[in-house]
C-alpha cells in the first residue's frame, strides 16, 4: 500500500476536518490563509474579452520547459521517484482534472506516484498555506509557457532558508487541489544560490485572458507573467454574491473584462485592502487608470484565470498626463 507524504496527509486531514469552510474552500480571499495554497476569492462574474485582437505572445517565451512524454525513474525502479519536467507535471494534472465550473477538492493523479523535478527556480516568497504547511511558486529556468509550479510542504522544514532566485530539485507527490496543480514535496535540495531575480515573461490577453483558448491558458498555469499597456477596465470584479472580493478587471479599454487581477492577502499588497471587522474590501483604484505593466503569478479559481501580483510594485501605473 502506498504511503502518502506527510505534507499531503496533513493537508487532507486539515481540509476534510474543515469541510466547506473558508480554510479549504477558497471562498473568500479575506481569510488569506489556508488553501493548500490559493486563499482565493469568488469572483464568479462571467465576461469575455471583447477588445483584444491577435493572439500572439509579444514577449519572450523564455526557456520554458518544452518537455516530452514519458519520464525517467530516478530511483532504480520500485518506490523510486519518476523524473518529470514541469510541462509533464502540468499536463499530467490537467489531464486528470480539467478546469471546470465545480472543481473537486482533491484529485491525486496517479495515486501514490512519486515524482521528481530538477532545476526549478524559486519565484515567490515562502507563504503560509495552513497552520502546518507552507507553499512557494517556482518555475523552470527561463520561465514562459509550461514552466510554473506551486509547491506545498511542511512548515519551517521543506523550504527553510530558501530565497527567491535559488535553484532547487524536488521530490514529492502530484495533487490537484480545486483544479490547481500542486506538488506536495517530500524532499527539497538546493542546488545553487540566487544569482539574479527571476524574470517574468510577457504575454497578452489572448494568451491568458478570458478570450484565451483552454490550451493556451493552461500552459501558463502558475507561470510568472507580465502584461503591458492595459487599463483598469473595471475596478471591482464582483462575485456571485454581487460583492467585491479584492479583484478587478484589466483590459485594453475601460469596461473590457479581459483578465481578473486578484489581491491575495498572503502577499504584501495594498491595491485592495480587507477589513476583518467589517469583512469588506476597499480599493483606491479608478476605472480607466493606465498600467504600463502588471506582473504576477497566473492562478485559477471559480471558472476564471487570474493574475496574482506578489507586491504593489508589480503594478506599474502610468502617471503621465
């Protein structure tokens, strides 16, 4: 019988013990805590990109992992970990669980299989995923399509002393948590210290926005991306309850629902703030504000792809008149 890694066992216990709660269900970014990583919010409005033309990537594709099928068993058979690329991990997860309207809590593809991925660069700070778990975003060297992964591991242990830009090798178990790909790590090995900060790859709304094809959008899951020359198209992206949840729309023009941008409280962002006493979100954003660029990690929740900035300086506003 396959033994699940400690981080995944802990995660299962936490989430099933708190069934339908904010801690696991991802229903209000105001909690900003447990998700096995997301802590996202319900911004279940529909909308399509009505103003974006083209569909080509205007930036570099980096040296993103182009991958191939198969995988190499690094453990000499038996209980060894199968070595995969970031692309292979994402494809395996997306094949097991497509992005759908109602996402199941856990899908484990395939059950008990250990995987190993080498040469991953840390892109985000380590964040609190639960009382006992931490998470971090990484990418294959060069970034771009099929490069991003979200890792979850034991608090104070799995990612101890790691910094943005460090390169690591990992082993663990693949799990899909509410339609998002995650690796529950059992081993993390630092192979080199940070030399330079990882760079984002430039994409367009046609690559990652509401009008993107599933195939194109899926390739940028958990990737560190940047969009240029957009505006705050709608300062509040309302949820199915008709209320704001710390998200707004960007587009090429005011009113265009091109892509959601989310304020996640695991990061030091202030473009949206949340009052825990009143349980209300507030923002100083205004419709039509121009952005030279906006950077962040691509995530998925409540039927929408969303860009998640990690700090305020990832929103570069155009202040010229």
